[in-house]
């Protein structure tokens, strides 16, 4: 980041009111009568109704329009494992986007919980506060287990933005690109740089749309994810190729689609020239 942008970003996030989000009242609160309804004694009425029927919490509180944006800070943007405190500006930004783009309220929760068991337990205990959970910037493969277990345990929607959000955008881009270049999805030779949450979720959705597994090669920082490698976790092993490639440069020759969900600069101009005509590069 250039120095001037860096300085301006710090000024933007700091100042007399640090941060990007705040809590504001949604009901009248100017008079003693208003406050008597908002708190004691009036607040007892909705409390008693919710005690009789917990589902009515959606009728008498803001729960139905409140999302938890939850992270452990282990895979933040392009910054990596920077911890929960350093992840907070990003989570505040996500909450800001929820409000601006969809009118949805969101609280950011940065958890000091690197063990998936502790993370899942913490979110489950907090779940009565929220109408939905948005997992954010959690490293793979822990993110897959956390998302699976929370969806199994909680009665509210749980999504992992790095998985589901990215996958939806990638799928939309591929569908649109195919309309332009005239190719069929089942014929695409696809190479993916990256094997984290975003890459795996995107690949799974592309497979559901019609890309064939035998036409798919994933690469990580060690090279092509191949059946010949002995260092793969269970998720990577699921997508290991039997093709003889060892490097991205070898795999990309003749490819129709390149999906980059890793660090920048891995696809060089020379590699791009070896791809099939009318390639799709994301």
C-alpha cells in the first residue's frame, strides 16, 4: 500500500470516534414514558411473551435483523494469521457493508479461540442473540469443520463468506463468461491456484454446475495437488489429480479457465499465452 493511502486509512479508522460502526436506538426515547416502555417496567411485557414462546423473540427484539460476523483472525484478507484484535477493522467493515447494502444490523465478534471445538462452543452459546451467523476469515481446513458443525447444531442460518460468498460470485462470472466465449462448461479444462476455503467452495459449486472432475487441477504453494503427494489433508486429497503435472506452469497449458484464489502474481504473461483460445481468467 502506498504511504499516502496508508496514512489516510489510519486517519479514516481513527479520529475522535475510532472505528466504523455504532449502536443507535430504533424506538422513541425522548420522554420518561418512552424510557418506561423501553426499560423498566415496560420491558417486562416482551420478556414474558418470549419466555412463553421463544420464537417470539423475532417479533419483539431486533434478533431477526441481526447477524454475528465471527472470526478468529487466522486468515484475514491477504494478511494471513494476524489474530483477533488485528482482524477487528475488517469485521467492522463487513458489518458496515451489511448495513449499507442490505439494511441488516451486524455485530462483529473476534474470538480468541483457535481450537475448532472452543470456537463452535462459543458461537453456539452466543446464538440466542442473533438471527444468523456469518463466519469470516478463518483458515482452512478448520473453517470447513467449524461451518459444518455449526450448521448441524444451530437452528439459524450459518454461512462462511470466504466459502459461500466467493463461490457464488465465481460461479456467476463463469456462467457469464461462457455466454461470451461460446464454450460449454462440461468441456472446460480448469486450473485453480489456491486450496483454501474460497478455492474449495468455488470448486465444489463449479462441479455442481457441470465442470468435470477429470478436467480440474488445483495448485497450492507446494505445486499441483496430486495423488502422488503425501502431504495433503483430507480436503485437498478429495481434489487430488492423477495428471502428471507438478507445477502451475505445466498444468495451465491448454486450460480454458484459470481461477486465482491465492497470492497475486502467480499467473505470468507467459503462462497466459499457453492457455486455450478465449480463456477465462478470474
